[in-house]
C-alpha cells in the first residue's frame, strides 16, 4: 500500500522559513514524480513544486520560484520542500502527492492535481503578518 506522510508544518512569521518533509512508503514504481500542492480555505488546490524520480528535474509554480526549493533523498524516498521568505498568502494546507509513470506522461507544468494518483493527509502552514 502506497502511503505519503507529510510533516514540518507550523506557524511562522512573515519572512520566516519552514521545511516540509514527505515520506513515501510502499513504492514499487520505476518512474514517478512527487509533488507539493497547497489548498487555502475557499480556494482550489494548486501545485507548488514537483521533482521527477528519473532525473531529479524540478518544477515550480511562479510564486514559489526563488523562494521554495524541492529536494529529495532517493534512497529513502523522502522529498523536502524548503520554504523561505514566507508570506501570509502562503498560508494553506500543504499536501504531497505521487504521480506514477514516466515524466513525459505528465503535462509540461508537472503540477496538475488530476495527474497525481496518491495523496498524503496534509500539513498546515500558517504565516502570520
């Protein structure tokens, strides 16, 4: 059974940093992507960043570029999201998710929620002003 477990959320002041972790288990796939998504109250879930298992390629949503960094520990199937210069508008529940299949099976943004097959339960990130 595939499981994704997020950790590292919390309350931080604007300008601060948090590092989220996503621990995956039950993986038997050769090619996949792990993505980070977020959902604020009253808003749709949106992609933030993802990393491809095949070559480590990374992708970012525009507001995350330059502030967030996704990385991985391949041996343990751990994926991290380092978030710096946090803003109140970053407040949301953050989810990690897995999309199974080769990278060219995903659209060019790699951040479409409908392409992800497995989801974690989410971790709350709150940024105070």
